[in-house]
């Protein structure tokens, strides 16, 4: 992973690179961010930079023998730990991250900005609660007590230490007094779930969210068929979460703004034939895309309400969406907009359950018709 592959965050990158260049790397760091803000990717880039033999312009070279392994997540001196569930015929207490290494590398190769739900789905966790168990902690202590194989440094990247629980107490001595050239990088999303004894021994590095411009540029670079207006719409909806933006862009077959406006035009007329035709479009989507569309509707109306209340155009809507909002203002006031939000929010919360979506959306459309026609 290169630093340059992570959009923005120049200050964080500068801080991390400077520490390596000056040989002042903290022995234990906690990268703290919300999901999709790039903390795991930043840890991967830092590990590659530490081990790189030919650092260039504040980044790993990508071609030395160390980088050829670190960039494929197969470097023998870079160890990974993450929450897992029971593996195959093994007992749960005997399962560790090593059992899931092939899946872990597969996940990182697809999306190094992934969230915990993406990882849990790939493991097929279902109703099992993943964790980092006692055996894993003992294995970590053993691995980091050994001599390094190829690099001078030994590095542990632990993703989601929140899943350690009290097992984390076994790592306290290692975190506080690691062997020379041993670096521990914890990557967390919920600081309050981490043992205070661990927090007190780590230097905290806060990873900020991605800006809308950074997400837009990233999406356009990764997908040259994506329209800029669509990328901007996704960036607004993702709220700084690049993982969410990637997920939405992968399912982006329609323009959500056009689909939303067509819904309200059809609702205003309440023609059953047109309603059923529109519902057929939604019903043909994957469940995740249905949820994304409803989330988009909520995002649009929240921004729309803010615009009505403040009379300001400083809102997270694209130029096209702002034009739509201006036209809607003559028909939908703040009271009607709030009622519509409640309708969409109720359906968005229920779409993950086993509901009859066709009946629900038909009822919602008639409800919105009554709201739009009310005096």
C-alpha cells in the first residue's frame, strides 16, 4: 500500500513519514477513525514505508524486495491480527487470524478501505460474534519475541482491537516494553471499547474523514465510466466514508436523483400503472442498492430542510440537486418535507427485514401523494 493511494490526509502522512525518517517511530500507536476514513490503509502504507529499502518522496518504492512482499501482504515481518470466527473443524478457542490469512489478503486486495461488516461477510460470520482470543494474543507475543526474518523491523497491525476485550491485558507488557525495532499499530473505530490500560500505552493518531472532493476524485480515478455528477452525488451521500462511497459506486446503475424525482411526480399523480412501473424498477435492485437509494432520499431531504430553514446554498447537494430543490420549494414546505422524511426513514429501517417491498412502496407512494396534495 502506498501513501499516495490514499486520498488527501497530507498532514497525517507528513507526521508518519517524518517519524520514520527521523528514526522516532513510537513503539505503539493507535490509529483512530470512523469506518471508511482510511485508518487501516494508512497503517498498511506506514508498514510498507518502514520496511522499504529505497524510500522515495515520502513513500515506499514499491519495487525493492521488501516492498514486493509488503505490498502483497506476505512480508514475514509484518504480522496481522483481526477479529475472526470459528474456522472449519477447529475449535473456536483454537482459531486465530492465521487461519483466515488467504481471505484477509483477498479482502485487502479488493478494498483496503473496507469496514468490519465487509470482513464479517467474507468470513461468513453470520450470527457468530468475532473476537481476538487468548490463543491469538499468545501467538502475537511469540511472533514478536522472535528475530526478524528479512527486515530490521517487526510490525504488528491489529485491526479492530475493540474485539480483544479483557484478553488485551495479556499484551500489556509487549505494548509497554517491546523488543528493539518492534512496532505495534492498532487500528480502531471505537475508542471507548478499548481497555484503558492499552490506550494509556499508545500514541493516538486521529485519522480525519475524507472530504467530498477527495472522494469524488478517487471514484473518478477508479472508474472512468462514472459521471462526475454521479460521483459528487455519491460523495455527498457517503459523509466522508470512502468505503461506503465505493460500495454505492459499485452498485450505481441509475441516477438516484432522477429516480427520487420520478417517484414524487408519480406520487403526485397517483396513477396505479405508473406507480407499479416505478416500483418494478426498485424491486429489481439488489437489497444494498435499495437501501442506498432510500438513504439518498433521506440525505436529500435533510439538506433540503436545511436549505429551507437557512435560505443558504451552502449544502451538500450537487448543482443538479440544488436546481431540483429550488423547483420543489414551491410545492414542498418544511412541514411536508419532514413528513416525507419520516415515511422514507421508516421504510429504510425496514428494508433489511423480510418485508414485502412492493406493497410497502405502494403504500408509501399513496402516503406521499396525500402529503403533497394536502393544503
